[in-house]
C-alpha cells in the first residue's frame, strides 16, 4: 500500500480495491499468519484489507529508520510529522500462535534505509523464526531462499529458475498468475538448496 501522493510515485501503485482483487484469500491457509506493510497514513486501510482477507489483527512490528550514527533518519515524508517509522500489521487466520521465539521477540526493527521503498531484510529473519512456513511474499523485489515470491519487478537472475511471467512459472503457480494493465505478475520459488547467482 502506498499513499496517493502522485508527486512522490517512483513505481506503479495499486488502489485498495486492486489490492483486494489479489488472490490472497485462495492462497492463505485456514491457519496462517499475515505480515502487512502499511505506511503510517494508511493504517485504517491496512486494517480493512486485513479484515476483508479473513485475518484478525493482533499486533504490529515497527521499523525504526536510523542513520549511520544510530539517530533517527528524518528524510521521510509526512504532512503532519516527519516519519521515521513504518508499520507491519500482524494478523492471524484461525488461532495460530507465533512459534516459541515469537514470545521473546520484540516488535522493533532498527535499521538503515536503503533503496527507495526497500524494506529491511531483518523482517525475513523475524518471520522465519516466529511463523511456520511455507512463506509467500507479494511484491517481492529481492530473492529469499525457501520463499515463493510474487511481483511485477524483476528480482535478481536466479540460475536454473523460471523468470517471472514465463510459461513454466505460470503452469506451476496458475492460481497466482494474472495480468494487470498489460503487465504480467507471477511468482518465483527459490528452493532452500538453490544457490543464488547474483547479477553483476
């Protein structure tokens, strides 16, 4: 989800209704957990999306963006306050609790910003420690071993794996494959034992 500040758009965004059209309801198990990135300005909309997808909001995780010296990175935008945080809403379907490490995991990630809109890799570690797989990431930008990843951006070239939008990928993951405004969206699976070949 991204606020509708047209002058700040650096990538294609989707309306709330378009987000609700995604096949999340078909993909998520009856016992599952959802981690949903939401900008501070769209928390109410994020809660609505979560509810309409059949998840019950439980808590959130906070990404505190810091500078190299550890102070707040105040380069974010905001019409009321200068944002140095982003939220991940956490919801459940069914009655699934977090795994044992989740009982001691604090809900704060402090890390530096990188490319525009890139989220911290530390969240992957939190999810993998606190929630049982399998794992699916929507709007993926970078590969992660053992995850199914879906999006309209080209993630790094992975040797031997089908590219997003390829017919092989579409056959493997037909329920997740569709087109929006002529642009193909698809998933890519990165097996746990696959060595990633990074682009140079």
